[in-house]
């Protein structure tokens, strides 16, 4: 559950760690599986996957420009997240509006989060202001901060929409509209109730000229790198979900075994129960 951060030598929560080896990736899977065995969903793996995807992109931008600016800014943020053990929400999916149109072509430009002011100053700090809507942000109401990231590739005309930054959830100008996770029309709690201790919420995040200081802006306008961030994050997340689904499968297998026991059945003696349990075990261990 912990790792040594290479850039500082400090022991950190593995869910805030930047992977450096195949061993890190395997240990991350085991950590995620353990969390999901307890809670059903390891919310914090979103923090991990976003940080790792973003680390790749800021390095890519600096490599293209021959600078260190983006990497240094990201590292300062990373160390703050690690030192304070923060949990970050991933505000990636935009409202999108008319999906046949690119971001700059939308009748309602707030369908996508965009930069509305580039040289903003607030309380003596220089930064940008952003507006727009991010949808289905997992855990939005109870995160420390939201990582705002683009959800698609961009063209030169979409430069204002190519923005990546971190925003505290209580930032002035931001509204979170939340409900329990799950599909409309499902049970009262929005999703199957596995636990009175653990639940999950999702939210739509509405940004209305939210000020973001430059130290919290990882890039603003570098449209040619947006597809790489989206792809990198998704790739880390797909690998992480191997551990998540296995952990959730362990939870279901245990719940199934307890249900059999409570009803007086022995899966070892009832072939139809045993075969289904074995199939679940094969899936989780596969």
C-alpha cells in the first residue's frame, strides 16, 4: 500500500505514486485489489491513474519545447498531493453538447470546459479563468480537488478547450450537482447496497469563471498534446481495473459463500452452486 517516491525518497501512499517499473505496476494491482475487497470500489485509483497520465504528458510537452516548466510545476503539485495524502477527482468527461461538432463549434460553448480569460489576476496571483461543464465526475462531492483534463483530441481552433489544471472543490464559481452513483430508476440508493459503510456518488461540475492560479495549471492551450493525455490516462486506468474487478469479484464470491451458508447450503456438495462459484474464481484469478 506504500511506495518510495523516486524524486524525493519519501514513503508515500501507492495511490499517489508515479510508477517507475513493472514491479510498481504489479504492486499497484495488488493494492487496488485489496482496497476493492474491502470497499467494492477503490476510488483513489483514479487519483493514481490521472497523476501517472499527467506525468507523461508534462514530460512530453517539455521535451517538445526544451523546457522544464511543466514538469517542475507538476512535480510541485505531486509532492503536495503526496505530503497531504490528497484524493483527487477526475473531471475529464465534458458535457459535449452536439457530438457531431468540435468543441469550438458548439452553439453552447459551455458544453466543454474552456479558458475564458488567460491573464487573470486575483489576490495578487496570476492565472486563468475557466468555464464549462464536466459530467459524471466520480466522487465529486467528497474529493479534495478535481483534476480538470480534456476528454478528446483537439485541433488548433480548440486551443481554449485544451486545458489541464487542478481546482479545489470549494473554489468560488464552481457548483457540483451530485447524486448517489448508479443509473436513473434503480433502487433508492442509486446502486445495489453492499454496505452501510461504503457508498459512492457522482456529480456534474459546473465552472463559472473559476480562477486557477498558474501554479495549478499544467497546460493551457497546448492542443496537440490533449489526445496523448486522454490516451495515457485511459491506458493506466484499464490496467488498474484488472485489480479492481478482481477485488470486487472477491467481494461477490465471499458474499455468495455467506449467502449459501445462511440458507443452509454447502457449495461443496451442491454442484450447481459450486460450478458458479468456481466460474467466478476463474474470472477473478484469470
